[in-house]
C-alpha cells in the first residue's frame, strides 16, 4: 500500500545504488552514499523535475519499504540492494 514519504528520512536517496547520471553525479552513485541532490532536510532537490533519474521515480513509499522508522527503511533498502546486485 502506498504512503507519503517520512519526514527527514532520505533512505531511498542513500541506501540504493543509482547507475544512471544524476546532476552533480554523472556516473550515478554507489549504495550507502547520499545523493548530492539530497538537501539538509533530507528531501530530493530534483523531486518532480525531469532531471530526476527514472530509478528514483520508480521508488514509491510503501509500508514494506519504509518500515516503522528510518532505520528499518535503510535496512530493507540495503537488503534489496544486496538481493539485486549483479553476479
């Protein structure tokens, strides 16, 4: 079930790797590294803009992904990153 983003979380902008270019990160970003587009309030500066990577737009907050708190979201997204890592 879809939900609203948790305030001051940013887990989806830190935990997963992104393989496509991001403004300020032309080669994407590795897992566990904050995106340069994450602001001080842990919100995406590119949200709703065409420059936002398609991968980011595909992440939709759900109870499973977000868990009960930011720590659970980071853990679940880290697990997903491990499960989908090539080879």
